């Protein structure tokens, strides 16, 4: 299946959320079900597909790299931003599909979760958001991550 950009559907993952969502403000009192999973679609530009299993450890490849369904906890609260998701989600995608030093683009940055994950993975990032409050929150989260990372590096 192609897209206007020329990208083609390459792969997908399903993230199964934990029951924490039942108690969040997204819980529904209606007959409609609360989503307990999210799809992650991976699109590729035509041409040479660069994929390297060595980006992951053998254990990571076995546990989640080659698996179509990922199950890990969702965020415990959406107080800071209404659409937060765990760092683990972009962390896995970034580790699976990019190399250290690559640039990760997040055109809907929100609270900066993808930028935090990119930083943890040794990738550069570009984040874009039109909401000033989201940009400020993302800047704070990224600065905190960088401080923790630098602190950890200086400790060892």
C-alpha cells in the first residue's frame, strides 16, 4: 500500500496497554470500549531498506525486536499533557530502526517523549509542535533527560 509521499507500508507493531488506562480520565462510562492497544505503523521510502539486527542485543531481539505485539505499562497520569505515552514506545522503535547519530523527526512533539527516547538512544532529534505550552513542557523534559544523562556519564 503506497502513500502520496512515496512511502510504503513496511511493518507494524501493536502496543497492548495495561489496565492503568481504566482508571485514567480516558475511561469511558458509555457502551463504547476504551482502547487497550495502539498500532504503530512503519512506512519506508522505496529503495534499499537498511535493517540491521545488530542494533539490538540478542535478548532484545528475542523479547521485542522480532515480536509484533509489545506489552508494557502505559503512563500513570496524563496531568502534564493529555496524550502522553511511555518512553518505552518510541525507544523501541528508535532502537529498532535507526543507528546512533541518526536524526529522529517528531512533527507532533507534544510533551517530548520521542525526543527523550531519542536522547536515551544516542540519536539527534527534531521536534515540532504548534502549542507553546507543549513546546515548553518538552523543553523541560528534554533538559531533565540531558542533565540525568550527563550526570550518569560523569559518575562512571
